[in-house]
């Protein structure tokens, strides 16, 4: 009877540990705010795009990208490289041009090493006088694949993170080991 009690206790502890570790395995950076806001309509183009995430973002050259594409899908309107300040990533904007829907594509590298891509849109209701930095057909696909139809805040597990099956296999091994250990300790006491 003592062995059964130990097996149950060991199983319970292993399951609680599994649930506790699963939270960190599934927690990835998500977009929680933006300026301009996703889906907003504005009359005057902003001076910069600012994206706020729920966790810190790794700073470094060529780690993070924000691309702003105009209504024609050909010009890029961002001015300079993305700048990281803890969990906020921003990029300057050129003066915007034609009225219409602008797409902000992004790819950031979370502090935990996972890349996050997505896109959001805003409408410029009054045309500006600006011109894009470049007018190429491939500008519609922002760097890092953010133009592939991913929704804002969508995680793309392409950064080499640990696959979920590794966590599951580890939990099964720990649980099995705990049960075997509990059974052996119970047998030794008899």
C-alpha cells in the first residue's frame, strides 16, 4: 500500500513540474500595441512606427526589421534601421505619399531567441507629398517574410527553438523514472 501511495505522489509531483515548465516553453513574445494602431485611419502620416511587445526584444544590427509598404505595394516608406528599447521596436518614416492602406511588416528576435513576424495595417485618409525610398516589385514582401499573410503577433517557429516533442519526451522520461524509483524504494522497505 505504501508503494501505491509513493507512485501516486511521485506522479502528482511530476505532473505539477510538467505543467510548471510548459508555461515557459510556450511563452513567446507577442505584439501588444502599435503606433499607428492596427486598423486605424489617420489624416497625417506619423514620423515613426512604434511596436510594443509583451517581452524584451534582442537589440543588435540586422536582428529586427520593420518595413512599411504603401498602397501601391511597391514602395518602402521606412527611413533607417529598426531601433530597440527593451520591449519597444521603432523605425522612422519618410513623409507618406498617396492616400490608402499602408502595411507594416515586422520581424523581431525575442530575448528568448524566437523570431516573431507579423503585419498590421493603417489607412492614410489624406495624401501626403512624400515619395518612397525605393519602388521595387519585391517591396510587398517585407524582410523576414512578414508579407506572407501572417497576422500581427503571429509566432513563426522558424528560429530554431526547442520543438514541443522534446518537452513531452522529457516529461515522459521524468515521470517514468519517478515511478520506477518510487516502486524500488517501496520494494526495499518490505
